[in-house]
C-alpha cells in the first residue's frame, strides 16, 4: 500500500527524517508512535503531497484513495448528515448527474454504479457512524454552524470514515472524543476493511485497534508486528541484545588494543600487532540503543492538611445563565479522593469541574467548600491564561520575584521544560510544552486538590507515563476527566458518571462500563426490538434500586476508610516526633503524652479496621445475593 525509500526531510535546518524507509502492506492497521515534535504529522503531510521531500520517494498504490481528517471543520448551513454524505465524492457526483442525465444508456450506467457502491444504504451508514461518535438523530439533522469546534471535528472524522479511503490517515483522532466515542472508534478501526495509519498516544487504542506499530526515532522509521504492548516488549529485547553485543565488541577491541600497545614496538611481535590493528578496524560495535529522554512532572505537595470531607454538594444545580446543565448533585470529596469523571460529551463533566473551581455559580442547593481549600484547575481553555508573548521564565519570575534566576530555572526544570525552551515565547511552545507549563503554574503554591480536564491531549506516551507517576506521588485529592483509560486505571479508584443531568457514583469498574457501552451500541446499531429496550429500562431501574439499597453500607465503608487513613497519618506524625532525638532531651511529660496518643490512635485504628472488615464482608455478601 505504502512504500517509503530513503526519505529525508528538513525544516528550518532541522532534520526530521533522514534516509527513512518503510513498507506498509495492504489492509494493515498500523499505529504510528514517537516523541512529540519528531515529525509524525509532517510525514502525513508528505504522504498526502502537501509538502515535498528533500530526497527519497513516497509511493502509494496508483488506484488507492488517501483519506485524512480535514484541517478545517465544516461550519455552514448544511446539516451534519449531509456533510458526511457529501464526503463520498463519487456517490455525490452520480446523484447530481442522475438528476440531469437524459441519455438512457448513461442513466442505466449511473444507477448500476450507484447499486455497486451501495448508495441506497449510504444514509444509514453515515447515520450509524455519527451515532457511534455521539450524534443523536436531532443533532444529525442540525446545521454544522450550531456545533462547537470539538463537535465539528467529530463531523470531519465521521466524513473521512464514511468515505472509506484505501489508506486512512488519522492524526490523534481521539483528542475530541469522550470515552464512549473512543470505544466505538476502537472497534470500528479494528474491523476497517482497508489500510489504517494512525498517530496516537492512547495505549488502549494502540493495543486494541491496530496489529502493527511504526516507530519514529532518531529520524528513522521501524516497522513492528503486533500491538503496542508487543512493540514495547520487542523493542526492549532488541535494545538489551544490541547493547550486550556492543559491550562484548568494545571489550574485544580493548583486549586487542592492549596487545597492540604492548608489543607494537617489538620487532618479534610487530606482525602480530599489525594483524590485531586490522582486526580492530574491522570490528564495528553497533550504536548504543536507548530510550529518548522523557521529562518528568513534579507537582508541589499540598501545603494544608484539610479535614474530611473538604467538599460537600447537597442537591446542587448549576449551569450558565438561565440554562441549568446539572441538577440534584449530591456528593462529597475527601482530601485523599481519586475520582475519574466519565460520561458522554455534553453531559456536564466540564461544567462540574468549573463549578468546583468557582468559575460558575450554584443555582440551587448547597455547596460547601473548606475555606482553606486551594484547587488547581487544568482545562484546554485554561491555556488562554498563558501570556503568548512571555517566556516560561517570565511566567515563573512573576511568581518568584525575590528568587534568583537559578531557582526559577530549577522550578521550570521540575515542570519538564528543557533549558532552551525556558526562553521560548509561550506562543512558540508545542502543545505538550504549554500543557506542562500550565500544570506547573496552577500547582505552584501546593494546592490541596487538582482538577484535570483532558490533561493528556497534547502528551506523548512517555509523558503520559510521567504524568501518571507524578499524580500517584501527589498527596492531595484528584478529579480527572479523560478518555485515556490507562491514565484513569493507573491513578483513580472511584468512578463518577455524568448522565441524565446529574453526577452519580458508578458502582461498576471501567471494564464493566466499557462492555456495557459497547454492547449497548451494538444493540442500537441493530435496531433492537421495543421489548429489548423495555427490558434494558427495567434492568436500569432494578440496578438503581439496588444501588440505593446498598448506599448506606457503602457510605459506612467509605467513612471507615477515611478514618483509617486519618489515624494512620496521626500515628505517622507521632512516630516522626519520637524518632527525633531532641524530644528525649525535653520535658518528660511531652514524651509520655506522645506515647499515650500513639497507643490511643493505634487502638482506635485497630477497632476501625475490624469494623471496616465486617462492613466489607457484609457488602460482598449483599452483592452476591
């Protein structure tokens, strides 16, 4: 399908691709991975002919149609469905010609061809794709100008999927999708009948939707069979074997060189020494293989220990102006909470984040937030708070006016910015670099809670892993809105869902939720009978009743867990004081008080743990019943 030979491309003197080679077979599903800024999107532009290479060639099968998501999303009076239907150029042209053609032979040819390309099913196929990407029927029939930028990009994605090109090029297609849309796309791509070349940093998508990986590293392209996990394992083994071979070769060279250095001046050994020199010249150790540097994230720890709960919501409603988006939200957030908020886009996830961050008001109900609570809110619109003409160093200087430049640069290094990028204007930073800078700035003072709304959109896989590590090191509360399942599963232990105009806790794990979403979409696409829909409705009602029945028990377990965490922290504080030699040189009553407090907390912890075990056993038995 695609053959790349000795391809070299430079941009502003920087070499992105150098003598790169690749053969992409027909009908393969290939994920395209590599660090941000290494040239993945540039290669897509080269394949499409938007730019020319400095040297080398790119060959695509002559009859193959190349398809990619349009750079500019549609925003006119055409309906969403019509925009998608018009992406099939041949069908559109034939339909127009059929209205004006007068030659009976030509009319026959037109309708024969329309039958060959399944034109009669086009509207159903387009509607099914739009449904999978989150467009209900009323939205499909609405003008595209009424859509936000993110939804317009979904229309552009739906259009290219509907056109079914022979070579489908997708550049981070999940950036504008929610978890539900990502799951649908994953399944769609896995069964796509032609060739897919997919740039993505979503591990789950790369594990389930593709069967090969193309890796761009050190300006070269390498093809691997298998999904992303297989690629990682294979590459790791190659690196180990390569580097071991390099070490052995270098040891052999060093051994030969010792002989040469020792005997080259002796006439009796001169020939042997010369022979070893020739052997050294022939021995060429392979280049060392190593992972490209992935800058870490480092968040400032909370400066204040807050009591439980630090946020409570009692029948809260919120929205914009007179438009209510969320109603009857009753939840609590504790200082150690790790919450993932999921749900279809448009159901109020970002609205909830803005409510907690204080960006929008409470319209009804009671929202109580601890006065000492500081919240760091990261969202894509927050990028606007960066000053485009200022460098990262200038941004940090405003927060550290009394510190010297070395300390300021040290803080920027903790955010993962290299020395050269510290003096680059914010408008010239990459999306990932701006995201790092913003995260570092909003957590500068050590907030007690972080709200992250799609934080991984501009991060490569290694940077996402670094973010996971930093979040697990962070000791405050975290609420994450994301379609990145790896991030959710690695950092969160509680699932909340935004649906039906409210926020509730989800009683199932992410795997179960994914299975339900997938099976539900499958049933919908087949147009299940009304009896099945009624049965699903009844099942949901029974599940809701079951959740209500078990809610008090789960609340008691949650309270016990919170208490255990608090007691463990108190004991840890006392042990830290007892480990300080100074305490033994002070008043004796102080030492006695610490000992009594530790014993009291330990007893309380033991009793709470026993209660927690009993409650957990009761819940497990109730769930089995």
